[in-house]
């Protein structure tokens, strides 16, 4: 007999996610993922100027800030046949890499590490032994016995007061925690250091995009100008500061994040056989070295893998009707014809809630049970994200991917099959952080070289005039958000947006099952996961957090009668 447990809301994510899991003989027999919030930016965008879409979709989320705006301008540029100057592409790439560096570090320490690190147990650590261990795995300067002793005293005061602050409500002392006290203390110290580091890293976006979150983008290029003496533009001082920030980020990743990741992973090798899930992986590709349209120059190559077979990579075409489709068999939407899926250019976004009235004990998972649609690639459920990107890059034979993957596997003494797991998903995020930190510096140095050679162009306005647009146009823009494959499809008619559809990474990973009963990535990955204590299901959090869920946060809420419950207004933004 199975026991159903409900985790709602899943914490340490962006947005609202509910997981229902059936536990039998200490393992998850089946699981159901429900997105319990509405986005509907697609409806908000109808009738608006396509050149303004980036500003709206950028507000989908403040966590994966910038990637939706980037994808949006690419969609419009694709529809209107606009090619941006090389410097603008380089700036976009630098911002992309800075976002990855920031996002992955924040995810590891502040959203995921506490699934593996026992904060309270860190109080038992010997500061001297902690220092010796820290110095054995990294040359990071903050590693003296006194440093760890002072930190330990600060946390002790929290514990003795009964108020753990940001560390409240953890499953501390759970039998699933395996780290020695000294490793726990190192993880805790770097959690706090990462809080300080991350607020510096986002300055790259502020310099190029004016602010963070939600930096400015521009159809046709970037809205920042290169100057030699004007303090309001990108002068030599500001560009040098960008280089300094990128180097500091690279150092933090290489000297703090990766050593911590490998140290923690070495105690949890059993998780290299848990949480593998679908075995199908999808990547759109990104980081062009020779222009966005030259897909062969992408640092992140595109491709699809089926059934964990990395010997064969399938090409991906986002324009073909039979490749990407969204289904709603178990989603709270309605189509004019619900018998099949819709390509996003023909997408519909009409809400129809048919679930139980809250509060309720369980969802009726035989019917519709999520506000997420169910995307499929050629009929297959696919996983997107860091693991997909690393696997496709490795399978494509890219030397940079092979270098970091083979080294990690050797250092941990695990086979390549260990990548198909919760541990592999977590490790992949760190490995691609190393790569994006390197690439970010490469893009930066190329930008500086272009400027030295006299090229200061940052935008092309020749096709921004609506009077020169065709009566109808459609385009698709894609990117690789930190959480996975992201694409926006736009239809333009009479200079206005006629239809706009976003298929975001968490829609791929967290969506409900389809009419064939095929589960998506979350539900598949949770199956067979061991759960030691159903009242403290830290194992569910480990696998779900390995995907880094990010459900859209810009929403209006209605009750079952269509009346407003809550509306958020931001004045002056």
C-alpha cells in the first residue's frame, strides 16, 4: 500500500510548485508536478509594439533576469530580418555569461546546498581541521582557523537563541545528511560569502544594461554607447571595471564553487544513480562567436538526445510544426481543438480552471492538474537545462566540454552514466559555470579588441521603422536560460503583436503528463527516489532543486468566477 505525501509549496525556488508523491516500500512509486500559478504575459502582449515586448517579458522573472528580454529581441529581429553589429552581440554574450556565473553560484549555495549541508552539524566542526581541509582543496584566502572559528561562534548564537534566521525550518539532523562537520562548516562559510559576492557580479548588467534586475535591451543591438571621454557612456574606466568583475567571478567559481561542489559530491556518490528520469535531453544552443544566425559558432551547441544514447545527436528546428508542440490534456487551459498539440506560432493561452476549490487535500491527477502546458519535441518528453547542455556538448565532441567532464568523472572516480542523475544534474551546473566564466573573458577581450580597432557600433536602426515592415511577419528567438532551453515565438500583423508565445525551461521540466501518459522530467526523476522519512522528505527537495525550478512570477490571479483576487502594480517601472 502506498502513502501519498504533498509538498506544497516547494521552497527555495522561484514561483509556486506543488509536488504529490506516492511512497511505497521507502521509495517514490509515482509523482505529480503541479504549477499552481498563472502567467499570461502572452495575453498582455497582444496589440503592443513588437519593439517593446522585451520590457514586458523581462518581468517574467527577476531571478533569470535578462534572458527573456534577450530572447524577445532575437524573436523580433528574426521576424524583421535585422542583423545586429558584432559589438552588440559580444555585449549580449558577456551579459549572458555574467548571468550564468551569478545564477549558478546563487543556486548552488542559496537554493540547493542546504539539501546536502547540515547547518547545525557545522557547530561540531574543529576550526583547525576545517582550515586544513579548506586549504587542501583550494587556495582561496579566507580559510584560516580564526575565520572558521568566528563564523562558528556567530551561528552558535543563532542556535542558542532558538532563532536560526535564514536557516530556519531545515531538516537539520536528518539521517540523509552525510557530510563531516568540517565540510558542513566550509559550505556554510561559503554560503555567506556568496551572498556578498553575488551583489557585485550583477554590476556587469548595470554597466551594460543600466540596471539589474531587468537590464535594458534593444531591437537592433544594445542601448549603450561606447565613448572615450563621456562619463555617461561605456568609457575605458567602465569597460575595465567589467573585466575586473568578470575575473573576480571566474576566481570565485574556480576557487570556491567547484572545490565545494566536488568535496560535497564525493560524499554523495550514491546520488549518481538516483533521479535520472527521462534520459531525453534538448538544447537550442547559444553564445554565438560569429553572429546569432551562425549556429555552428555557438559555444553551447544545439541538439537532442534520446534514451541516454549520446552516440547519436538529433538536430533541432524550432520552425517546424512537428517538432515543438504544446499539449493541454492535463493543463488548466482550453484549445479550440484539444485533440492535438499546437506549435507556438499557432499557440493559444486561454485559462480554464477545472480543479478542486482550495483548500484541498489532493489533486485529481487523472484529469487536469497544472497551470503549465505540456511541451513535447517530436512527441517526446524532454529534459532541458545544464545537464542537457553538458551532455550535448560532450556528445558533439566539443573539447572544452570533454575536458571538464572527463576531469570531474576522474576526480570523483565515477562512470559517465553517473551524469544521468540528480548528482549529475547538480555537477553539470558547476561544470558549465567554469566554461561560461572562461568564455565571458574571451568575449570581453574580443570586445576590447574591436574597440581598439575603431569599431564602436552598438546598434543598427535601419529596419526599426515600422513603415518599412511587411504587413505580416513571424519570428522565433531562442536562448539557453540558466535553467534550460528557452524560446519566444512572435506573430506580427499591421505593426502590432498578433500572437506571442513563450515556452520556458520549467514548462519543459515541470509540466504534467500528456495524453499518452508520458511523464515530464520532474515526475520521471522522482520515481524510485528513496525517502527515509515521509515527514521530512529532503530527498524530494534534492531532486527537484537539482533542476532549479523557476515558475513565472509575473501574474494576475483570479478566482473561479473570474474576479480579481490580487493585482501588483509597480510605479515608475
